[in-house]
């Protein structure tokens, strides 16, 4: 059975709306959705920096150490995003297995 990532995101958004309504009086802080959005923005920024460093290396305007660091950071960010995605899909599959 293939899981559509959009369905996972929509299910999470519904659960988040319900939880947000229940947690109105709770201690402040970022919602999980905001946390994920900030992480996604940070991930995109990391990839852009890596791409920029790689382009500078191709033109001979960048230090090899800086390029290596940028590419390594992008690789670690990608691995983190993939791990989080896998955990979200796993949680969604566990929810589907629950009896109603």
C-alpha cells in the first residue's frame, strides 16, 4: 500500500488544528507546524548556500574547505529531512493500524 505524502501532511494539519484548540491555555512556545516550517526554511537555505559555494568552486572563486563544509552541511540536512519524513510516515501508518 503506497502512502501519499500529501495525505500524511493533511492528516497532520487536521490533528494540529484540533490540538491547537485544546492547548490554548498551555504554556507558550512554537507549534509543531511552525517548528517544521522553520526547519524547512533552514533546510532550503542550507541547500542554497551549498549550491552557491559549489558554483563559486566551479568558477575558481571559492576555497575548497568552504565548499566541502557547505556540501557536508547540505548532506547532513538532507539526511535529517529524510529521517524526519520516514518517522512521520511510520507514525501515520501506526495511526492507520489503530482500531476505530
